[in-house]
C-alpha cells in the first residue's frame, strides 16, 4: 500500500511518543511512512522531505518535535499539504511549553494543526479524520470508532453507578 501519511520526528528519542500516531493509523488501516528528519541537523533533508512528500502520495504529515520544536513549522513552510504538529516533552524541554508554543504560534500563511503535548495518538486520529472526508470506507471505520468510544464511556458510567 502506498503511504498517505508521513510521520516524522526530530530525533529517535521521540519514537516512544510518535509510535502512538502509527498505532492509530494501523488501527484504521491507513498506510504510513516513518522517519527521523531534523530541522536543525539535516535542514536539506527536511526541506526535500517537505517539498517531495506530495509527489510521493503523502497527503498529511505528522511532525513531532521537542524543545524549540521547529520541525512542524519548517515542514509546513516547505509543503502545501496539511501538517499536524505533536509537541514533545523532551529532555531539553521547559516542561514542554517551549514545544507547544513553537508549534502553536505559527505566522499567518504557514498553519500547523497542533495536538496536546505528547498527543501523537490524537494526531493519528486527526489524520484519519482528514483522510475520511474523501474516503467513505475510512469514514465508516471512524464512525464505528466513535461509537466504540461512547460504549466504553457508558460501560464506565454503569460500573461507577453500581
């Protein structure tokens, strides 16, 4: 299957968080690619990745980064496809706030969607939601997923009530 989602991270140390996006995409049967692309240490690779993603069939990029978290914004500057940023609380992070703000505070014209700190699973679900706008099969899976969430909550409510 041709990947439709690219998952990138600034360092291998981000993998523990970013694998959550991959797990969600797998759950919905969405093909993806995953790699390390550093905005600061491999700027040419980063630029090429962003510029060539669409030509390779990538429709959405999920970019995770800690610290100054430039990767999501710089990827967005190099492509026209949607970018979902995952701020990561890393060893060089200021409680993750630096990452969150770096991803949220993008200038007009270079948007990056942002999920919660370490929220790669939600990034995967958001990617599925975007893809489902033009894929009936994926939309059906998403509807069932939401129904399953509702059932889980109702089961919890029943247990608490008892």
